[in-house]
């Protein structure tokens, strides 16, 4: 029974990581460029912010 609880906790952690990674990908590929264009950020700054988001996503 203890093994089942550990498996469930591991699956929950994996799901959390997957959802956070998908959220960061969505933010960096879709939301960030749209917001940057709306407020008038340059493309180099947008790319730098996208890189920072992707690095943050890999650290989780």
C-alpha cells in the first residue's frame, strides 16, 4: 500500500511538471510575442525574454 501512495505522489509530481512546462511553452511561444507586440518591445528583447522563460521551464 505504501508503494501505491509513493507511485501516486510521483505521478502527481510528473503531472505538475508537465503542466508547468506546457504553461511556460505557451507563454513563451504565444503570449509573450503577442504582449511584446502590443506594448512595442523590440524583437531582440522579446527573444531574450523567451529564452529566459524556456530556461526557467527546464529548471523545474
